[in-house]
C-alpha cells in the first residue's frame, strides 16, 4: 500500500516492450507502463518524448509494432479505440471530441444511443430520448455537475469547464475499467481547473483508476498517486510525488539529472 492508501497489487493495465516506428523515427522504444487499481497515474514527458504514442497504444488509437498490452493480466490487442472502449477503457482527448451543436444528452450517448423497446426501436430505429436524458442527468448529478440546468442545451452554450465536465462524466459513465485524460485543464482558467481536479478526485474515489497526461506540474503533484516519467521513447522511471519535488521531475524529464537506480 502506498502513502495515499492505494493497494499496490497486480497492475490492472500494463504494457511491456512497446515499439512504434514511423519510417525512420522510433516513437516508442521498448516502452513499459503499469496502472494499478484505484490510482491516479500521471504521465509526463518533454515534447517528443513519446508519451502520446504510448497513450494512443493503450487507448487503441495506435497499434504497436512490437510488445504486449495486458488488461487484468491477460494479453489484449486493440485495433481501434472502439475495441478499447468495449473493454472499459475510455479516453477524454484534449479536443474533447464533443459535437457543439448537439445536446449534452446526445453527446453523452454519441455512438451508443438507447433505442426504444419493441418495434419502434428495433425496426424504426427510434431513440429513447427520455431514458438517455434521465441517465445523463443522473450521471452529471452524481459527479456534482448539475450547475448545468438543462440536459437538452447544446454543448456550445457551456463554459470550457462545463464541457470538460461533460466529457469526463461520459467517460466515467461508460469507462468501467480505466479513464485516460489528455491535458484536461490545458485550456481552462484557475476556477474551472479547480472544478476539473475535484472531478478527477471524485471519479477516483469511485474506484476507477485514471491516467492523467498533463504538463501542469502543480496539478500533477496535487492529484497523482504516482508519476510515470517518459523520456526518449520509453519509461525512464516512476516517482512518488510525496518523495520527489517538481524540480526533480523536470530534471528527470529533460535529462538534467538521472534518477537513482537508472543507468546514465
């Protein structure tokens, strides 16, 4: 058990020796990864370190050339993000992947709409709007996001923090195993960033482990249980934010310092 009470058993999601090449460029060079149950794992690295390729591999957006990904200790292979979603891995990208003109409820259910029971749904393809609205409202309320009054309002009418909240709520609603958040506070002000960080902690408290990709060191050190530092296409080390400073993390990321136990 670590200092925040996270039980360090077997990894829920892990990767070993992942390699991804784009022509002569090696984006991942035998990269490793471990996410444990119930934790917030921050993934940090300098630009070009290969962390995006790593995250794309474990979310199904990229297929590695070599290596193995395991979920619950069993090897898995993702041909697309849809494959990862079917296994309970949801990703909230920096762009949010929301449709501005559609309602909050429609965005929550995009690609997995509920059809009406019986003939109307099966043969005429009619959607059960009430069921979707009720579910969306319940999920937003559960996560303390009901400052959003009208579940039918277009997403384009929401603030940046509210949009991020909808995207995280959608991931929490359907991500039964893992949620990956890509720079969730990058475009937000101080107040809205605070709400998103609280939301991340709330989701973790429900037992869903989170992978947090962020360049914001104060945010990383505030919420992360462990910090995965990626450098030159592979995992350099994993540090405990209680035992290392932000300066340490930046020095490791940039190569100014070598972590203890890692070959120079």
